[in-house]
């Protein structure tokens, strides 16, 4: 009798542990996402939210309904995988079908960067840890034209905050300098 009770208690304990383990790696966040400069990607029936929130990289949140959000247990991009050590701001993530990759454009240490991943959750990694341009710039956004060309918009620190645009090369990691134009 005593052995049966102990077995049942042990079984219940194992069930609790198993259920707890499935929740590891995710944290449900309600009402307000703790990010600035938000960007939402919709991919495969799931929304992914990225934004400015940490000094050492970017978190990512996922949702099926834009109401209940879960924070990933790991950073989407960490400073170990990127140029720069601080001031990680304003990420935007795009899925590029022809490459079957996700591209994260962001600012770090007042420089414009891009990193890639096979998953919207990351990890996003820079192949070469360097900014797109040596000159300071922030707050990127990418426009993909119907003709297949991609254009990078960003603030370039020239006589104040001025928006500039340049066509991206096919690798989406470099700009065509000759196309750099003030908006």
C-alpha cells in the first residue's frame, strides 16, 4: 500500500516536471511588449516582434494573435555575433524568398548593420562583423521593389538627422555607393 502511494506521488512529480520542461525557453508576456522602435514580421502564420530593449542585442517575441506574446529564451541577435558592443537600436527583419534567409537590419554604435538567420527567432549572425558603411548612421528600413531591387533607407549624420537612400547589392549586405541619395 505504502509503495503504491509512493509510486503515484513519484509519477505525479514526474508529470509536473515534464510539463514544466515544455514551458522552458518561453516566457508569456501580457498586454505590453517592453520594446521601443517596434517592428513586426508575419511569417508562416506567426507574428514576430523585434525592438530596442537591451544593451547587448535584440530579443524576439512571437504571437499567433498579436495579443498573447511569448519571449524567446535566447536573443535573436547578441553582441557576440555582431559588430559593436552597445546601442543596439531599431531592428527590422525581412524574409527573402530567393535566399531562403531572414535579414535583420539594425543600428549598433550608431552604425548600420545587417545579419542573417535561417529562422525568424535567430540567432542572427554577421558573416563579417562590420557595418554596411563606416560612416555613422541609424534607423534603417528596406524597400523591396517589384523589379527585384532592394533599397536601404537610413539616417545619415550629415548636418543633422537626414534620411538617405541607396540601392542594396544583390547580397543585401552592401550598398551601391553610386546610388546614395539624400531624400
